């Protein structure tokens, strides 16, 4: 049992402040986002196209490579610092934040389960900016229920022949590499799922329709179709049947990043609403003088700060490979997404009629925020995951 003395010591050793390096990175990314991305955000949303020119600048400035190990050309930052990177980009434009995040999600199976040859070959291509990487898990009949996957991989000699399709895949139409999950044994349940590294020029690889979306319009989403696609056997990640474990570990690592997206877009909306409330006058005074507006802004700030701390807590759990990392990953993703939607909606309300127009960025932020409650497991699924962990821990 923890004594008062040991509890006090533990609290004394808990530091919720960022390190000097993290503060420098935060300032560096914010300056980049404000100077390079912010002037283009409205046009990126309007065009609904991936901004390759901005992506190149992100590569040249080390933002894309930052989360990866130095061995493969990365910056070697820890998961908390990666969340800071994501937050600062999302504060200005969630689509551009996804230029980094989709790569990270798609390549995570290689980092977690791949051999050294696979890591050297593919991760270095991502950190250099040579390749974009996508994550091929979701199907039309298998969103939250991954065991509903129907894509099939059959080994023939030194190749696997894959047939099936994937839906709602971020950057599917522009990525050079995709980590694809397929069943190698349809009778083995969760042990029948495997993961493969697929390149876009493999025979049988096709891109289907591109989705027309509500938000994150600068991050393109498309369908993938595999028709007798030939994949070298050496591109199997891990062993046959390890796909389920790889997928779950990948999502444990990526969900704090979704929480960080939520924190970032919420902070961006809060910042804009605060400035607007001090400038917009009604009844001969700034609307920020009115208690009703002040209470809204305070609640927005409370939620954003709480979500940020929960994201950092989850990132630490992931960094330490803690036993409770799955629960904290789901907590951060769920609360971060809900916070993003609540805060951006309130920001639109603070601006009133102007908030509903494209003249100001909060309407785009509200549209972008919605996806954080949906992808990488809906928030309803996150609550299911969290409840299972709570029940298990309290038995």
C-alpha cells in the first residue's frame, strides 16, 4: 500500500512541463504551420486535393521524418513529442497534419512487426519523402469489426495472390506503399489474419473511386481493389496469422495521435473564438464581456486542456509499453475526438452567423473535427474497449 510519504515523492517526481527540446519543436512546428500552411488552408479545402508542394516543404523541414527512428533517417522523437507535432499542425489544418499521420499509421505495422530488411527498404523511403504510405485495413463490410475482413491471400510458390478490396483508405490513390491486411486462413478466426507490404505497381493493384468528403478534404480518401494481385512472399510482415496482433498494436500506437488531432483543431478553434470575442462588438462592447460568451470560452478551454493532458498520458503509456496502453490510447482518442467536435461547434456559435460562412476558418474546423470521432475506431467502439479494460481491472 502506498504511504503518504511515497505518494508525495511520486507526485514530486511527476513533471507535466514540456522539456526544452519539446518546447523548441512546438515553436518550430507552429511557426512553420502559420507561415506555410495557414495561408493555403482555405484553398486546400476548396480544391480537395493533396497539397504535394506543402508536403515537400514538410519533408524538407524534417516534419515528416520526425517520428521515425534515426536508424532509418528519422528524427527519433518520443511519442509525446510526436503528439505535439500533430497538435500544432492540426491547430492550423487537419488535412496537412494527416500528411504526416497517414504515413505513420501505414508504416507502423512495418516498424512493429517487420524484419530489419523491410524496415530499411521501406521506412527510409518514407523519411526521405520518396514514398507515401497508407494503411489498408477497412472494408465495406468490416469497419469496426475487423474479423469481417474478406480480402484473401493465398500463397503460391514464392508469392501471395491477394483478392479483395479496401474502403475509406486515406491516401490510397497517392501512396506508393500500402500495408494490407488479408486472411490467409479463413477457418482460424483472429489467427487467420496476416499483413503484407504492397507496392502500387504490383500486378493486380487498382485504385477505385475517390470519396467526396465533408471534411479533411485535402487528405484524399479512396478505394483499393486487388484482382489476383501478386505480392512477393518476402513482403509478409511477421508470420502468417500475426495480422490481428499487428493491427491492434498499430492502433494502440496511433490513437493518441488522433487524440492529438482533436486537441489541435480544438485549440485552433478556441484561439480564433477568443480573438473574435474581443473584437466583435454588440451593445457598444466586445461580446467577450458578456458572461454567456465567457462561460462558453471557459468550457472550451477546460475541455481542450483536459484532452491534451490525457493525450500526453496515453503517449507516455505507449512509449513505456505499459500494460494499460490500450485503455489510455482509447481514452485519449475518444475524449480528444469528442472535445474537438464540442469545441469547434461552440466556436461557430461564438461567431454566430459569421461562423457559419467560409469567410472564417471555424466552419472548416468543425467539418474536419467530425472525422476524429470516426476513424481508427469510432468513439462508440472506443467506449467498448475502455469498458472491457475497466471491468477487467476491477474484478
